[in-house]
């Protein structure tokens, strides 16, 4: 598995650091968001990435990296919401929120390691644009499952889709870190 576990951990640590800082600034205000609101927020970020990949002109000086980080953090928040349910008011301390973040990222990394074993790290041969498209596809699946009130006939549930989204975003960030210059440098 090449250096995937270490690369994965570095990306998650970067995301966790931002999550911790935002929790310090805003508290757990995100706990009031219903799942479709989180899904839509992730969708907006994925659409922006796709737009950045297709258009040469940018009017906001933020690139793909920050959007992929947002996708990871919002997806972890969605997994927490699935576990705990939506709150009427912010109800998590910083320590509680970080513990939940760690639990869900550990579970998601374990899923990645199992799939990497079976798929032979095929993602390493994929383009970042393909990973973006897969994230968008997963989001459309989540939206359909949400519209169906969570009922599926043969498909994996919402949590598995969010975990896949996290893993695809981590893979994209690993690719971006390996193959391009730092964000905001021209």
C-alpha cells in the first residue's frame, strides 16, 4: 500500500486542525443542520471544484484544495449527524466534537484500507477530475436516498456514501499534493 496510510493521516490531520479551529470560533452551530442541508453544502463544494477544473478564469482566489478539505469536514459532520441526530441548539463541546471526528475518521480510514486491499489502490491511476465526478455521483445518490426517506432496496446506505466521499476527497488531496504547486501560487 505504498505510503497511503501516512498520506491519509496527514490529510485527515490537516482537516481536523481546521475543524478544531472552526469549532473554537463557532462552536457546534452546525449541529442544527439537517442532513439534506449538509449534503447540499458538500454538493456546492464539489460543483465548485468541477467548475474550477473546467474553467480557466477564477473570480475567487481559493482553489480545489480548500474545497476538498471542506468536503471532508462536512462529510464527517454528516456522519456525526447520522449517529447523533439533529440538535435544536449547539450541544457539543470542543472535546466531544473532536472525539466524534476521530471516531468517524478512523472508521472511514478502515473502510479505505479494506477497499484498497481489494482494489489494489486503483485510485492512484485516477485523475482528480474523475474523483470529483465520483464525489458528485455519490452526492446525487445521497440526495435520492434522502428524497426516499432513507429507504433503499439493494443499495448501501447514506453513511457508506459519505465515507466514500471522504475517501475520494482524501485521494484527490493526495494527488494534488503530489502533482502540483501550493494553492494560491501562480
